[in-house]
């Protein structure tokens, strides 16, 4: 029996501004089932999820299940894996979630506008034996560009933003799924950066713990952490003991920006003393020996790049946007070592649909499994992927305005 759920995309009125800005009032936004973020979708690893997507958003839309190694036809990419779902229409998504971890779903149609306005939500796939914690807390982090009336500033699609860092907000916050914990609780925090373009270097105080997963994928060893650098769409899971109020913030040029707090109220009388251990492994095999193929993906363009062909500002290897033919045709099971080269003046978070890849560290050692890799200007990074999921898969920058203006391509696994 599949787990069933419906997701209705629709206009919503949401109180986004909080704290001292709350009085500016609520924001007309887009959401699922009456709010943004949309409802928590939760399945067990290996369980099938059936979602009736009801598009009442007022425009074409679709849903992408970010990070799930999904059947290609369910991947939610209009023009590549399905027709766009017209306003007023429904679409049945049905898939098995093969990996446990922290994922999210979001619109994949005009995502630079629809995701910015709120069409996203958390998707959690539970381990067969979840780690022993007192609270499992989802912390979505976003930023919004709002005017004094609390409405979105209507400059969606502005080329000057897309040509630079993307559409950055002027207000940011964390949205923890619960607002209190107890001192001494052991908690799992699932951070998800849902912003269009902002890289959050997240600082968390009030806890003593370990980083246990990135992009939904367990780390082989738990790690100490300081600032957690999170590009758009990236996730990080932490398991930690609560020492005092948990405060989230990030550093901006003007200083520390508070993203929110989970209050520590009361005391857990049975605080754990056990060490924090790694999550059960994903089963995705790390590289052993040479890859079957080597490829280079060069990010080019932007305000400084001098490439301005129509709306396309950005490119991969000099080619903007999706062509009729895939960039790569890959035989199923082939391992590819891909060098992501950032020849632009801005950072990019490169996301591959349908499979996870290992980041390879500068010294050649095998880094974390991810689905989105942040590459700074002038830098390059090798990633290693065994393409074993057949279908047509998008490969794009998750700074959504960059993808909309050329920084996307696709590969076909046959
Ligand atoms: Cu999170 Cu192509 O998407
Ligand atoms: Cu980009």
C-alpha cells in the first residue's frame, strides 16, 4: 500500500515576517494546502508515496522531489520528464524513496518565481531504525524580498539580479518545525536551505553535537562542525544534545543576522550519555579505481562574462539552456569523474537530478555524497558519480535565476 497524500498548490496569505517586523503584516504568497512551507511528507525508506498534485496556483507548475533517486517520469521537470501541469489540472506522482534522509519538494516551473513565493516543503524519508532522539526537528531556512507592505517586491525575473548572485532576499529566517525543546534533550536538526540564491554560512549555538548527513546522505563518520556552508537546496543533518536555547544565525557584511531560536524550556531528567554514532550507510559505493569516463563542466557567463545572447546569461561549456540532444549520453552503470569548473565571478550550486555523487576533496580523498555541490568563483571540484538511474536528468545551477537564464543542461542514462 502506497502512502497517499494530496498537495494543492494555491495562493496563500502567510505571516512570513516575524519578531520586530511582524507588524508589517502578512504576505500574499504561494503555498501547498494553505500554507508555505507546504506540509511535511514523511515516508519510511523503501515505502511508496503517491501524491495527487492539484495545481491551483494560477500558472503552469510541476513538483520536483529534490534528492530522491526517483523514477525518471516522476522527476517533475516540464519539457524533459513530463508536460507542465496546467492551472486547474491534477497530476499523479508515485514513487519509492530508496534512500533514508532529509529531502524537499519544490515547484520546477518558473521556479525562480514559484519557489521564491513559497511552493516548497519538506520530504523526510525515515530510516528503518531511526536514531534515538527526543525530537526530530526540520529547520527550513529561506530569504524573501519583501517591500514595506510585506508583499513581494515585484522584480521577479530582473536580469540584473540573475546576471549577478541571483534574487537575494532582504529578510531571512529559519522555520523550525517546533519552537521548544528541553535542556538535555538529544535532537536531530534537519536544515534545508530553500532560498533562491542565498548561500547561508549557518552558525548554531546552544547545542553540543555532530554533523551526521549532508544532502540527505549519511556521513561515514560523524563530524564536528563550526559554520555550516549551505548553498541553495543543500541540507545538513545534525544530532546534538541541547545545552541552552538553540540559536541560528549567519554572518553578513553588516554583522551577525539572527535567523531564529528554539527555546530550551525545562529539563530532560534522562539525558543521554551515549556517543553520537553515524546513521546507517546509504549503500552507494564510493569510487574504487579509475572512473570509466572523465568530463568537464565549465560554468561560464554572468555580468562579467560578456555572454549575452537573448535571455541567456549563463552557460555550461559555452551552451546555454537545454538542447534537443543531451550533453552526455551515458550507459547505465558507467562511473564518471566530472570536473566542475567555475569560470565566472559568482558561486554556483550545481545540482544533478536522479542520482547522488561523491565530492572529491582537493587532496584526492573521497568527500561526502551530495546532490548539490557549491563551487566558488575561480575554483573547480571533481565529483564522482555512477549513473545507474535510467532516464533524462537535469543538471543545473540551483541559484534558480541562473538556471532560468542558461545554466542548465541534461544527461541521458540509457
Ligand atoms: Cu531542487 Cu532541478 O531542482
Ligand atoms: Cu549559478
